[in-house]
């Protein structure tokens, strides 16, 4: 099975929140998705933006929103992000009793459904659920903070997921989030990831759009079969 073209999703967690619309437009012509990290100070210890910001930002850009919910009770909140126009809504396996049911609700609301696996969570119990999802997000750090160091040992989860996806001929994006930069994206791509969240590597660059293009080129060069 041929790995689809690489998706680069800049994370606005690393952007200047005082200039958020401008920061989004800076990558609009280069990025594929815009990654939106929602944290609730319960599931993870940090607190970031929520639904009102997503609703406001939706009018400022044409980029598809890749919303990553690091929250408790995603069954209650996730469909609202789909209703707000998010392209993909990802919630954590650790926070949901019935991931397949919530995935069905998200699809019914018009969004793609994503399942996130945190650093310390085994992927094996969730492999058979992947046919219910459009995206699998493998954390390559501990969820909850930006700017952490990439943990290459977590790519074993990506490799296992890629084997499962290819063996079952599933249509599933395998996304990685955490420490993705020019010196790590090739490892993730070689392991089988085809969507990449990058925060500091994009918004810490002098030219965020060019940083996106460089990351995509590196990922596509390292992808299996390239």
C-alpha cells in the first residue's frame, strides 16, 4: 500500500496568540491542516483555547482545522468542534469509555474522527478500533505541553499501527505530535507516519511558510517507497 502524501499541520500552540489570525495566514499557502490544541487543566495540567476561539478563527482562514482535544469528557464537547467546522476532531483514548461510538457521532456531525494515544499508553488494545477512525494521533511526547523533546522510542507505536493499517487496507492517517522538527521528521516518516504536527519548528522560524515546505520535503523523502 502506498503511503499518501505527507500532511504538515502547524500547531498554533506555538504561535503568538496576540496575532493569531496573522500567524495562521502566515502558513495558509504552505500548510495542509492547522493543528489546534485544546487543553482543559484536568486531563492535562495546562489550559489553552476552547470552542469560542475555534469558532472565531474559522472565519479567518480556509485551512482545515485539525483539533486535538486533550480534555476530560470528550463525549460532551467533541461534537461542538465538529459543528464549528473542524475538519478533523481527535480525542484521547484514555479519556473515553467508548471511542468507536464517539467517532460515529463526530462523523455524523460532519467531521473526520481521530483517536489519540498518549506517551504511556499501549497501542495494542486500540488496533481493532482503527477501522472506526480517520486519523490515529501518536504522541511522541507526553501530552499537555509544547516544546518537549521528541522521544524516538515511541515510533514503535507508529510502526505497529502502519503494519496494521496496511494489512487491513484501512484508510487512516497516522499522525505524530511532539518534537517534530527538521531533525526528527524523517524518523517519523520512515516509521510510517504521514501527518506531522509541528509547533516551534514552524512558528519559531523566520519564515513559517518556508519551514512548512522544508518539513514536507524531508518527510516525503523519507517516506517508505519514496
